[in-house]
C-alpha cells in the first residue's frame, strides 16, 4: 500500500481513484469457487454457533426449572431431542442467511457467498432446499475435494456454488478526486 506522499506524487488531477479494503491476495481469488477447507471451516463456525444457541437455551430452561421448583432433580442431558432441535435450527439458520444474501456467519468470516451458478441470490425456496440437503447429507461437502470446480454434491444437484466474496452487497461507487476543484465551478466563474 502506497504512502500518502507516494499517492500524491502519482495522482493525476481529475482521475478516478478506487479504494478497496481487500488485500491484494484476496482480490486475485474474488469470485472464484471456494475450496473444501474454507467451506469446512465456515460450516464448523455455523455449527458452533447453533450448538451454543441450543445449549444456552437448554441451560436457561433448566435454570428456570430450578428456580421455580423446590424439589429439583438434576437433569439428564437429553441428547436426541437436543440434536433434533439443533438440526432444525441449523436448517432454519442456513435457510434464512442464504436466502437474504448468501452468507451465514461462517461464510462472512471466511469470505464466502452461496449463490446460483450465474451469481444470483438463492431465494427462499432454493435456500431451504439447499440447507435441508446440507443438514441431512452433510457428507456431500466431501465431493468438493474431488470436483474440478470445487462443487459439493449439493451444488451439483441444485445448481448452486460457493464463491469467495469479501465485498459487501452494496452498490459500487466511483469516487473522483481533483486537486484543482470541480470543473463546473471553474466554468461558471
């Protein structure tokens, strides 16, 4: 990254300057298909988030039962019901986050976005189908190791893809700077 004095020496008045917060290495893979490792880390982040929510809700429920009940017995951790609730919350979480922009928390932290083949958002129906497929058949992600295009089984069947995308979903803005002032002001004077 150039210093301000270096920038000032090379700046041409009236030219456009584009600022990017992306590191140079990230710019080179922006928009390319994400590989297995980055996708797996994003999935683990999402699973940890949902597991934390489920266990916190369960702990809060047990704390409330303890406060309200004088003859309280220690609870047995109910693995199957908590697991079912976790799967349901995982499906809801991925459906919601993929339908509104293609990014869950894990995707945001890893710089990933789930999209259709041509870059469009999934929409609610396709996001619900993809998240159900991902929750029920999580091993489909392993297909991305062997796929030449880094596609999971879910991506192949549903026509989706996961790409590197650190840029926020905001309209592009060109910023033009001039050291001489605006030309329209000079023409009027």
